C-alpha cells in the first residue's frame, strides 16, 4: 500500500489489510470455519497486537527485527482499531460470498 500511495490512506488501508491477511491465514488453517468466526478471530488478534503495543514489548522487539516490526508494529494508534474492524468486515463479506457460491 505504501509503495503506491502515502499519507493516511496508505496507513489505514495497511491496517485494514493486516486484518484481511489474518483472515486469509485463518481460512488456510481452518478452511471449514464459518466466515464470522474467521473475521472475529482475526479482529481479536489484530486488536490484541495493537493493545500489546501499549506495553512497549512490541517496540523493543521491533527495534531488533524487521519481521517483528512488520507483524507487531511498535506504537499504539487508536484509529487502527477501527480500521482493523473495516478489514475484518471486508474479509467477512468476501468469505461469506464465496461460501454462498460454493454451497449452491
């Protein structure tokens, strides 16, 4: 996202896509899971990572590892919580739509 644009759009689109990625990974691990369960799990994990940033542990790990920085971030940002929900809702919609087509 940040390679093609910048500013708030890129930052918050990246936050939403983080949760979409977690939804995708959850579907890969549990392909029969219901869309609401997948989206809720991904949203919960996204929020857990964001709130963990309040402890300073992710910042410390991120200072030593690019992978940790990409997965855990470093700084709490309250608006991210909303954008994670947007990503979960979008992923839920796609997942539910695909399942509805598959069930026909």
